[in-house]
C-alpha cells in the first residue's frame, strides 16, 4: 500500500505505524457527568466498518506526523489522506 | 452411517457404492429452539454439544456460504494450551483435552497429531517469562518442559541457533500440543451434529434480527425469516458487521492474517516451532508442505487477502531461523479475517437483548479453542450460566477493568 502523504508525497505503508479509528482524535471530556461511560466507549468500542474507514497512521520512519487516512477495508484502496493536525483543528481541538 | 475399519474394507471390496453424504443439506424450517449463526468450527461444535451434551433439540446452524469456508478452513491448524493467565489457561486446557478424544467422540478422522509445540527463547528476560508461563501451565495440568539449546538441536538440527540478533538460548515445549486437519474438524462436527438431528443450512445469510420488546425472536435471512427461542451469533471475523444489526458496537477490530504453504517435501520438521521474536512459526503438514505464518497485516481489513510487506517479513523471519527454507518454493498463500479483540481474549456472553448470545473475539488463535468454545457456548445457551472454564469471557470486563491481556499490550488490537 502507498500512502500519499500531504507533505512528502507517496510513501510505502511500511514506514507507518497503524493506530486505529480516527474517532480517537475526539477524546471525551473528563469532567462530563458521564465521563466514565464515555471513556469506556472511547477506549474499547469500535465501529469496525466493512467499507470506508477513517483511520490514524503515524509516520514513524518519516517525518513523525500523524495522518488521517480514508481507506476502504474491503479493497484496501486509499481515497483521502489528511494531516491529523488539520482534522483536529477543524474540529476545534487545541486552538 | 458409522465409520469403521470394517466399513472401509467392505466398501473397498464392493466398489465404494455404500458411502452416503456425511450430512443432510437442510432447508430452513419456520421455527427452531436454537439458531446458531455461522457454520465455522465454533458454530458447528456449539450445535453438536448442545444436542449431545445438553440434550437440546430443534437446532439449526445457518451459514452464509458453505461450512468450512471461513477461518476454520484457513488457519494453520495449531492446537496448544500454553497460556499464562487464569482466565485463559483452564479453558484452553479443557479444549486440548477435548481434542485428545475428539476422533472417538465424533467417529471421524480429524488427524489430531500431538507432535509437540516449541516456543524459542533468545534472551534471559524471555527465559524468565517463559518459565513463569510454563509453571502456570504445569499448575493447570497442561504440562510444559524447558528445553536447552542442545536438546533443541538434537530434535531440530537445521535451526540456525547462532543468529546474530536472535540466538536460540532454549525453548518452552508443550509436548501435548500439535496440529489437527482443520477441514476435517468442520466436517466431523457437521456430520456428528447432523446425526443428532441438527439442521445445517448453507447459502443462507443472516441479514437482520427480529427484536420485539427487548427480546430476539428470530433472524431475517436471505432465505426468509427463521424464528428461534434463542439466537447465537458465532461469526468470527464478521462479528462487528453482524452485531451492528442488533445495535451493538463491539470491542473488536477485524484484521487480516496471512498463511503460506510450500511445495511438498520429505519429512523434515517433526513438530511445531514458533519464533515469536522474528514473527514466524512453522509446521509440516502430513502431505509434506511447510505450513507457516507470522503477524497480522496490522490495519483493519475485510479483504481476505493481505499485502506484500508481511509476506516479506514472514519470509525474512523464516530464513533467519530456518535457512534451508530458502530452497523450498512457495505453493499457496491466502488470508483470513480475524476478530481481534481489545485485550486479545475472546467473549462468550449474553447481550443486552434477551435471547441473543455472542461468541467471538478469537483473534488469530481460535482454532485450538474450537471444542471448548462450542462446549462452553452450548453450556451458556442451554443453562444461561457460563461454563466454569469460561467465566472470565464477559463483555463487561472492559468496563470493570478485568481484561485478560496475555501479552500486556493494552487496548490496541493489532498488537495482541
Ligand atoms: C491464516 C490464519 C491462521 C490461523 N492459525 C491458527 C492456528 O494455528 N491456531 C489457532 O488456534 N487458530 C488459528 N487461526 C484462527 C482461527 O482460524 C479462528 O479463530 C477460528 O477459526 C474462528 O472460529 P470459526 O471456525 O467459528 O470461524 P469461521 O470458520 O470464520 O466461521 C464463521 C462463519 O460465519 C459465517 N458468517 C459470517 N457472517 C454471517 C452471516 N451474516 N450469516 C450467516 N453466516 C455468516 C462465515 O461465512 C463463516 O463460515 C488462524 C486464522 C487464520 C486466518
């Protein structure tokens, strides 16, 4: 698999480490009333879809940036690659 | 029809005209007491023990393709009970004991071969960890022996014990471990379940659950609605896709694991060897092919085929420890979809829906679990209480902090 890194261009997937579902960017609020339930969900439950999946990859043997890759889990075809930083900021994280 | 040596001779002398089909290809009835979803090893074993041990009737196994087409027919056939933790080891030891008597039990030749399994050691820290695991195995009656490098060389003279990065410093052996003909396990359980009146319904995909007032009353399938008092999901790598239809999200990711077989060779490798540090394990099939594999590819996948980096990684690991492997040609390779759980251990439990039960999360090691998984799941279905070896396999262990994490990797499925 080749991952088309937004800064570095196409890179071999072997340079990356896979983390999992990109919803992990949305860490729950630890002060919420139902924080425990939210963290159980966040830590342990996954949609695990067959089809399009947005997922986190870490460019460990490259520029060490985190990417959000949109990939089809039934064909392995990658349709979109974004910097995780941009995705998180667009969601209002760490302004 | 009972299989026996006498029957083989009689058929040989009469032109093999007396062999009938091993099981009926059933058509679905309107209503059952139990509908088991998934005709893999676990689903078929569940149906068999439900009928045989727990004296239940009106049981159907519903399979979307053909039985044995899933992971039960794709795995590398290794059985063992060499686990460390209390939640696991009694269960896998129970399974190994069921394997030891399986062929008599099922009246079917599943080629159970207790040729032994050896985990290689390369460092002092690893030796300490393996001694601890060996002691846990001995405490659970599974048996274990720590072997020196000399003992390993005597049995496996071709191993490269002086690899610069991973020299072989010993190994943990379980002599009762080994291999079983995987397809024959599916066929043997199918035939035995059929003989106890179980309907095996192939080419019948479950597309939804009928849930009324919080209780499951049956399944929607590609061959129409089938009513059931109890519905038992047992679909391994497809678990999340199926349970989503009952509104559930699972502590599971689906990942692809690849396996490889070389051309047939003369007898070379008497037992099973695992080189965990180098992501490689291998055995030799009775046909002579070297059967080997390594790590999962590492990213969510439902593709049933892997990619080349893992092929390279597995072959490099193999060459490092087993240099004469380089002379053999690769004959076949394939992939299967693993239900990788958040702590690397399985789930056999009720769900929030009355009458709907779940069995899954077997990761890359569910073949060896087949008999005990079927037995424990049947116990849960028939009595609504967990079998004594499977009490830890609950859904709520992630919420209560009772994870069964053999490798101590945390909630990262691709590391288990
Ligand atoms: C390459 C590889 C090597 C492995 N090596 C080993 C090993 O050496 N030792 C070991 O212990 N384990 C091993 N495993 C793991 C083991 O094979 C699995 O954990 C185990 O087979 C899973 O249980 P099963 O047999 O019931 O699964 P399966 O055979 O996959 O059964 C599940 C069935 O459910 C059916 N199904 C899915 N969705 C539906 C639906 N909606 N309706 C109806 N039916 C449905 C599928 O078609 C399938 O037949 C390996 C796996 C792979 C892929």
